[in-house]
C-alpha cells in the first residue's frame, strides 16, 4: 500500500503560473507546504508558495536539489523537458509520472497513443518533413488543419489548409518542425471532461464542461454542458479509459469535439488541472486543485458534485487593462460572482489575468450573471 503523504509535508510543483497558484492555495488550505520551480521570479505561484526556486528546467543540479526538499512533485504545465522529470523521479515521486507527461506533451505521440487504443479522433497524419506534409495533406484532404507537434496551445502553431498551395507557406511559418495534419471538423460544440485517478486506481470525474473560445483562447465555460446524457456518459467512459491506459495519478482533462453529426472526437489531453475546471474552485464540493493534492498525496478523492445545479466561468484577459485599471467597484456589486486574479503581472493581449465564476439554477442564469459582472469591469 502506498504511503500517505500527510499534511505538513512539502509538495513540489514545476511551473509557476495560474494553475500552480490555485494548486498552491488548495494545498496550503489543507496544511501542506508548497515549493515552486520555474525560470521566473515573483510569479503567480511563487507569490503564494512557501518556497520559490528560480532556475532553468535544463539545470538538472537545481532540479535535484529541489527534489530533495519535497515529498512529491507535480507540474502545472506540460512543456517541462522529460530530462527534468527523469532527474526528479530518481529522487522523489513525480505524479503524474514522466511517461504520461511524455505522451501528452507532444501532439504526434498523443494522437498515436489515442489511435492505437481505439479512441475516436479526427482523421490525422504525422509529418516530419515537407514531403511528408504534402503526403499527409493529400491523404487527409482539405480543408484540414496543420498543427505543430510541440509547444502549441491557445491556437498557437495552428494553420488552416484550404488548398494544397498553402502547404509550403505553412511549413515555413511553423519553422520546418514536426507537425500533425488533422481533417477540419464541422463543430456543434466543444466540451472538456476532467477526471482524476488516485494511486490505488480510484477514479472520479466532474460533469462535462462546455467551452466557447474567442481568438482561439477560452472565453467562457458552463457546466453541465448542453449535450445528451448518452454523450456525457460516453465522454466520461473515454476519460476513465485514458486514465487507466496511462496509469495516471492526478487530474487529467480530455478535450472533445462534438461534430455536426453529434459524434464525439478526442481533440487533445491536458495532463494537469485545466482552465475549464477553474470554476470548480467555487462551484464544486472539491475543486480540481484539491483533487490534484489528494491524488498525488495518496488521499481518498473528494466529491465532484456541484454546489448548485449549474455554474459558469468567464476568463479575464489582458486587454481589459488596455484603457486603464478595470472598474473593480462596479464588478464587485455582483456580490454572488467570485473573482480570481492570478497575481498582477504586466497585462498583455491574450494573457489570462484572472476569471470570474457564478452559480445558478440553470447554465443560462449563471452565464448571464458572470458576463454581466465582466462587462461591468469596462463601465
């Protein structure tokens, strides 16, 4: 039986952004100490952690020293080099493990993992050269989407192909790096399913989240998603099987497309808490961040029930600051809407600076409330 890592222990987190910040808040509330490691100082996570280590992820000596000071290590974003994980795993447990991270941090490996196990995906091809890219586009057909295999998020590294004449230009635009070609899917909606698996194999999942994007960045999320019970059950089943196949420990988000025919397709995996689950911090019995703490520390998992029938979240992006400080007083008049800011750094367009959460009897009620509160910031 795996030993429980009890409150009072030190938890390490690789990365120092918004997800690490909320993980640290949940962990400290439960009585744990938190150490964060990243190349940056005075970070969103570092501002609430007990210890902030500033070093590059390639600095294996610094990583080993970090590992010796904590009882378990997790990560808050997937672009941590696998050599860093290997160095830490030789000293202290990493949860989820390096194999899971290695699979999910690169689209080509991730897509192949899903396809080899029969999970539904859009038709895709892999390409490591211009000739292979031509072949993949010819095989998949147009319209399609070319995505860089690594370091793509919030729409970065993605290019739509409408004719074969686009291919060479896109190959140059992505820097001649490995890519995945996916058939362009007509969408009914996009949903995410957040599941969690403990060390002993115990699993829980939240109700599906429905996500709406603006400029490829998540704008608003509502739960429960407006999909059929059968589709929700299928998404939960796929998520549970992915967790099992990866022998995963911790929180995993599976992002799905629902196409115009009502079919469910896995888009990608996020091996960490996910932006769409931020609303669980206020709206669920146990937040996704507390679930991450529970899972990596070998504690029983918490309830995923919502505190009200529905909830909604709206992201706050850097452009809210373009004309000066937002009107916090006006937004605060919505006393039932919860505000989260991620530690003030220099606002930039497209940077996620915070979010708001509202609860209600219906998703429409919750969404109307949270959008009204966000709009008030610009009064």
